[in-house]
C-alpha cells in the first residue's frame, strides 16, 4: 500500500501523474490519496498535525 500526502491540490495534472507513475512502477500496489490539499510548501508540518489529531482523539 502506498499512501499519498501532498500539497498538489485536486486541480491540475500533478496528482494524476504521480498516481500513474506509482501504478507503473509498483503494479498491484494500492495507491491511497490521504490528502492532496495540504498547505502549500508545508507538507511535513501538516502531516505532523494530522497524526497528532488522530492520536489524540
């Protein structure tokens, strides 16, 4: 399983290009888009915030 967490957004070709490349390089692996609209250029901070919110529920 490959989980994506990006700041690419849902508009434009980038997310589709990444998913297509992953399917080509790792056929048979599930690709799950967890979050595509993280704050721009701040993916690590966003990821940590998401994890902390999940853990503290």
